C-alpha cells in the first residue's frame, strides 16, 4: 500500500486535535465535498448546454422539435463528427483508452481502497458532455457519479485518509453528484449506499446524507428548485390493477436484461472490428443520426420524450416506435464507444414500454385503469431499477424527479418484481455486468474480493525456520525436528531463496550419522518450491496453498532478486480472511 495512507496529513491531525472526533472530521469534510461536487455537477450540465448550443444551436433537454426542423445532412453530420471527436479524445487522452463510469467507482470502492484518478474524472466529464451534446443517446448520471467520486478520492488522497474513510468520502462524492444533477437529495444518498458502498452503516450514512443535502442546497441557490418533469397529479384507479402492474414489472425485468446484454455484446463485437478504436464512435453517431431523421426524440438524455409519455401525449404507435428506436440508439451509442450513462435512457425506454403497455391495458379494462401515463411512470421506474440494480434509490429518484407520490406502492411493486426477475435469471446490474466482463465478479466472488484487498506483506510476521545452503546434514535434521509446518527454507549467502527442505523429499537413511559430513542443505533442497511475493494478494496465497499442499510458503522480495523475507502459514491467511469478513459484516450492520 502507498505510504501516504499510513499516516494522516497534518490537516487531519490538526482537525482531530480541534474536534477530538474522527466522525465529526469526516462529517465536516462531507459538507465541503457536497458543496464543491455540487458546483462541478452544475458546471457539467452547463458544459453540455455549451457544446450543444455550439453543435445544434439550442440548449436544454427539450430539443426534439428543433432537431426535426434541422436539415437532414446536419442531423447526420453532428453526431458523426461528434463521435469522431469523442473517439479521438478517448483514444489519445483517456488513460486506458476506455470511457469511465459508475462501474469504475464500484471497483475503486470494493477492491481499490477508494483510490481514483482525478485526471480521469475530468477527462471523462468532458468526453461525456461532448457525447451528449453531439446527440448520443446516453445519460448524464454516470459521468456525474464518476466525476463526484474521483474528486472526493482526490481529496482523500491529498489528506492521506485511511481506506475506510476514503470509501466513505467516495460515497459522499457520489451522493452529492446525483443530488445536484437530479435535484434528488434522498435518492442521491441512498444510491451511494445501495450501489456504491453496498451497505447502510451509520458511520457512512450520516456523512453521505449531509453531503447530499449540502449539494442540493447549493444547487437550489444557483439554479433553483426545479423538477425534471412537471406533471399533473395522478389518480389511482383500482386495486384490481395490481396484476397489470405486476405484469409490467416482470416485463420490465426481461427488457432490462436484454438491454444490458445488448450493450455489452455490441461493445464486444465492435472491438473485434479491425482498425483503431477512435473512428468507431463516428460510425455509431451516423447510425444514431439516421434514426433521428424519423425519431428526433432519441437524441440526448431524452427527458422531453419521457415527459410527454408521463403526460399521456403520445399515441400507441409513437410509444412503441420510440421504445424500439431509443433502445437501439442507446445500444449503438454505448456499444460504439460514446461516453455516458444508462439511467436516463433507461427512464425513456421504460416510460415508452409502460405507456404502450398502459394503452393496451386501458383499452381492455378502462373502468379499472389509472391511465396510460401512470403505467409510463411505473415502467420507467421498473426498467431503470433493474438496469441499475437499485430498486430503493430508483423508486425514490423517480418520485423526486416527478414530485408525485400517488402511485408509490404501484411503483414499488414494479421495481421489486423487475429486479427480482433479473436476479432469478442470474443477471446483475449493468455496472456489475461491466465489471464481470473485465473479470471482476463482485457477487459470485465475494470471498475473492475480500482476499484481493489484503496483501501477503500485510500479514508477514513469521521469520520461519531457515538455514544456509552449506549447512551440514546434522543441522538440517535439528531444524526439521522443531520446524513448524515441517519445512526448513534454504537461503543462499546473498539472502536469496535457494529452496525448501521437507520430510517428504529426504532420503530414508537421513538419520545415518555417516552421511553427516557428505551431505549439505543444498543437496537436499527442492530448488523449485512454491513461493509468494510481497505484493501477492491472499487470493493468490490460498491458491498456492491448495496446489502445493504445504502448510507454510516462503515469501520473497519483488525488488531484491528473490531475497528471502520470511514465510506465511496457511492458518494466518485464514485468520486474516476471517478478520476481513468480520469487519465487512460489522460495517454492513452499522457497527463500523
């Protein structure tokens, strides 16, 4: 681990002396992070408007009518050139040549100790603003989450906070970003804990909530208390509608599964196309532009189309058409390499699905129906909940976006059933599926995640039984008799590990005194023993123990030519894992 994390910064030490309470220090930092992240989130939205005005001559999210009045060649040209610009930006400037999002934040929180690059956060913010402004069918919540997390991680690194506190501040940054972007302080706090931190520990809950509130207050002072969707109050029809609501929830779950699969499959297939990656977003942009010639609502985050569906302004044909083509435009945009999130597109797709479902349900049983627009609300919440894997925070963010709580139980029913379908089908959220595609399975490999957080160096305490290469046989026998684990490590004169001696690889006449002056340790050693390096994780250590059958494994230096440093015992590895598991459980239960 970096040395900077072993001792707090002078500022943190000063604050501890001043307030004598670590929790209060983190809470004060949460206020600052909330306010500053709120400013960054607003600047991100303003940046989208700036680029969008530059490209299309209009700002804001209600652009469909303007797009429809643009020349056909311009509708094709803007996303095509925008895709080319995004491709070149990501290819030449973004570390790893990949777009960033919430999946990277989850990975940093679970296995990265809360460490992220602020440079990546800034670059990702620009790439996403450029993508959305150019018409890509992506959302702005993913970039906002990544930006808030990377900024808070930068502060944690600068103040040299512990791993635990760094993860808390990561949640604070995420909550503030969601809160300021969507005017949703409750959902922002719960999203950070449900999706990013994966627990509701009180130690983290208080700072995360305070950060979310801080960002919301600042956003209200700058842009006002504005709801994304302005709706008339819904009227609940009848409790006999609940089978229809449940059916929509189940259908939304299957749509979410296919949506996530389509994006990830498209990304894999596009990567197989020969040539550099930088030109591929331009192809995606051209295809999205072609769709927009008939359905201009697919451009951008899609709030205008969602608002119209929630007000019941779309007929069945348009609802179904937008469901198909917004789905397709989002898969193309993210599959071909544009930068952005999936939350806003999920809302649009769900609203269109729910609206079409509601029109059909209403036509069959009009006397029991709450109206097609009510089904749009349930559909948008259900699809988004299943895609994000966050039924609680998604339910709340939909209510905060709309300001309407009339259909609370119906929305909850749809969200829970949609998430249940994805779980029963063995699928995970979009973010966890992204990590799974990278070889990081946080659900099925919980043990490995914990073990990867601990290195061999952290538990290396045992010197072990060792002798020099030229030690006589009598010394070898003596060491073996008292060696814990029945292994003696043979070390060269330059401290390099030469091999290991166990009872199994000794000759039967080992106790024959006539051999004492004929054999030395080097003659008896297995010169190709299993070894561990100091930066190996305990996940690697357990695999080595299982394959070798040894009770103790020698540890060698990574930098000093296999210099022998000591050994680790299998029991020590299991104790370290058990301690990590207990810490995780205490954290989830609010005790840490």
